């Protein structure tokens, strides 16, 4: 059993991380008992499992994910939604309304038009067909206020923090509403436009510095120093 | 302008490709690489990018994707399509090169794609496309191998899962000697050129081409020499990928330490 990295060290694809009976976790692969990284990221050993936390990632939808999408096309019975992923999602009218509507009489543009941002949940995705979304669940629907920020989806766990610590810290200090989509889009809203703007700056800072330890302390300091006048 | 530059312009064959002391036309030893420099993230618009300088070669590689593939009927149900374009800009060589893709460039695009595909986990992104562009800004022999080297760094920078980086270098035969990293003159007037690409940690060769005539011993020696060169290039690739993040870390730590 040999480890070739220190905890949270930056590793690159093909780098030998360990030899021996370790379990290969996320973003690694093994050849026999040799474990190699597959991405540029931070290597971690936890409970005998070796993981690499990627520094950049492509969002691949998974059922149950909360995402923020942008309507790119309106059809007769469905919408096409860009979810910042290689796969364009479909939102069917039957997954958008609690009561069935008569699509022969109604124009779907009335509800969501091209360019609208929506908060939605991924219903199904099996990689052979485009993902299906639903907005029937609580908290889903069209975004009609606030701003949407886009970051790399690999940084989403850092925005949320351990058990939501980071996001609740920002929410309570700045009195803003935040919804984080798994696809890296984040909705921010506050009655105070300055708080909104500052939250966006914080999110960008977290994205930039996610791989550097002491992040929470730096964000706390930033939050303490700020003066937001109404 | 120095006399050496003029001689290159006229493309005269130097009287000797290796002198009595064993030095090559640019003063290198037979087993010596040209200086290598790799930079990561040089293009803001691309998902991943890299710039390489190998001697006088200057090459830029850009990666876009994985993204939705158009037209859709070209999509593969079980994996991503790697689209690769190797291209030399008109001013990359002494005599203007037509910007239209030549027969050679189309072939090299295919060869480079096939050298990189084994390193990529394309099956993670079925029905999508990964675009790879390699633009040669200045050419001086060995652009396909330098292109592969830069491209694999750009792919890693784009966050695409890979088994290993691919590092490549050419070896060849000049005046009966096996030499590493041929420059343009050696490539043109030497007896043989053998580009090799490898996944160094896994010890697998993904590209092996050759022109010229070699004895089995010479092939063995050439591959060993290529491996030596590839290991050096691999180290530069790894450092380049880490540098971007390590520099940011230093910057943040300094800024935070001051407060």
C-alpha cells in the first residue's frame, strides 16, 4: 500500500495516485492495483477510497437534479430547454401544469417564452434520449426577478458548502434568496440590488478560489467587511 | 539578418547535417530536445486551450465541448465524436501556404485524432461532440507531435476525463545516426522521420509512423530515444497543467496573508 500524493494535492490525468488495495472512487481509474487520476483536480483519500475532485467538469444530467434552464424553443406541446449541458432538455406541457391544458387552444408561449429562465427538476435521463424536465414540484417555475449567474458545475458543492453551510452563511448575512442548480447556474434575488450584486461577486470568488484551503474564512471576512446601504 | 537565416530561406541543404564533433545543424547533441514551453488556458472562449513552443515551432490548441452534435445523424449512440482539425496558417512557413486544408493536413488531422482517442473516456459523453483545433502558427519540423502534445494538455484543461496525457516526439535517422526531435532541415534532408506518441504512465504507444529504412536495432534504439524525449515532454505538460492553479493559490495566500 503506497500513496503517491498528499491530501488535496493538485493532480493531472494519468498521474499514479496509489498502489495497493485501495478502492477507486470518483474520477480515477485502475489498472490492476494501480490507481490513476483521470482529470485535473484535488486528490483525496477517505475511508480507503481514492477520489479526485475535478477543477472543471461538464454537467451530465441525472434524475432528481434541480437545474436552472433557459428556454430556447417553444413547440406545440413542449419546450426545449438549454441546461448548460451537452444535452438539450425537453419540458413537456404535461410536466408543466397541474391541470391538463388544451394545446390546440392555448399557445405555450403564454407560460414560458424563448429566453425565459426556469427552475426545474430532471425527471428522467438515460443518455440515449434527451433529458425530460418537470416544473410541477415546489420551488420550480419561471424566474421573473433577480439574476442568474453561471459557474462551472464542478464548483457547485463548494457554493453549497458542507451540509449547506456556505450558502446559509451568505443567505443570512446578506438577506438574499439563492437557488443553486446542479448544472452550475445560480439564481440570486434580493430586494436590495447591492446585496444581489455583492452575492454575485462572492459566488465568483468561490468559483475562482474553490481549490484553495481556508475558503470559508475568506468568505466570512468578505461578508463582515462589506457595508450595504439600501 | 544572420547568414543562417538566409540559408534557411533559400532552403539550401547544409553540407553536413552532423559535424565531426557530433553536433547537429542547430548545435544539438543527437539525444537532445529543443527547448519546450507549454502554457495552459491561453484562450478565454475555449473550454480548454494550450500553447506550445518546441524550438521554433509555435502551436496553439483549442478544445470546445463536449457539446451537442450537429447534424444529429452523425452522433454515435455509445460515445462522443472527437472532431480534430490540424491546420497550418498561411504564414507558418517560408513560402505562403494556402489556407485551404491540404491533403497532408487532412491526413494529419485523422492521425492526430487516432493518437488522442485511446486516451479519452469518450464513452462518458454519448451522442456528443468534442471539437479540437490545432493551429500551427510557425512550423519547423515535428508539428504533428508538438500538436498532439499541446492538444492533450488542452483536452485535460477542458476537464475531459482522460486515461493519461499523450506526449509525442519525432525521432529519425540523419547521416546514419538515430537522432531525437528532428528540425525542419533534418526532416527534409535526413534519411528518415519517425513520429511517436505515447501515454507515458501507462507505457502505451498511440501513434507510430515512419518513413525511411531502418534495421530492427535502429527501430529499437529510436523507440528508446523517443521514450526518453517523451518523458521530458510529459513532465513539462504536467507542470503546465498544475501551474495555473498553483499560481492562483500563491496569489490568494499572499493577498490573504497581508490582511
